C-alpha cells in the first residue's frame, strides 16, 4: 500500500486505527462475528456501536440507513460511519461478501475497514488478502493485518 502503520499487536492496530478515526457522535457498524478487539475499540473511542447479523446485507443496509440519520438528529458535523468486517472469519472460516459490503458502504457514504488477519498470505495475486482477490483494493479505505500468522513476524498493521 501507499501507507501503513505497524503496531506491537493486531489488537493495538485495531485500537489505534479506530481510536484515531472515530469519536463521540460517530458510528461503528460491525459484523456480529467480528473480533473482540474491534468492539473494545468502539467502547474506547466513544462511537455508537451497531452490530449487523453475520454476513446479512439487509441488516447491514438497515444499520447504514440509521447511521445516515444521526447527524441530522445531533445537529453537529456529519457523523462518520465506519463498517468493519473480517475478510475470513476466524471461528467459522466463511468469507465476508466483500463486493456487496463495498457497494453498500459506497451507496451510504461510509468507510470500510477489513480485517485481513486470516486472508493475508492466502488470497490475491500478491497474497494481500481477500480485498485484492476480489479486485476491491481501491475501494476499501482501511485494511488491517496481523503479522503473526502468514507473515511469520510479530505485530499488526493498518494499511
């Protein structure tokens, strides 16, 4: 990528990125099966946390519509909305419907962060993950990776 930050752990990478991007009044929308570090980051940054049913695009769209109404309610700057999903879910091994998620986040003006902890080293021509495999590299704002699995090092990265 053009820019990346490394952290001592993947957990710290999630905390650092979400804490830097979101604050009180913003919205974080996550898949129900997302790693706990993302939920902890939401609590620390003060964003409103909404959870959509696992890989359920209708439920995600409902949450995005709700998020779009938040700045009108608060009367302050437009709320930032960040959707976070894993590319490959660690507990079940299923894939996120990334193409559909990208279309929804673009339609609703949200950002997308994809945790590639289990996709890095496996998918894509350069093994960058499922985002690369599906040709979505320029359409996903943030990718997170662990360096302790396929990379064979320690830490985490935000790209």
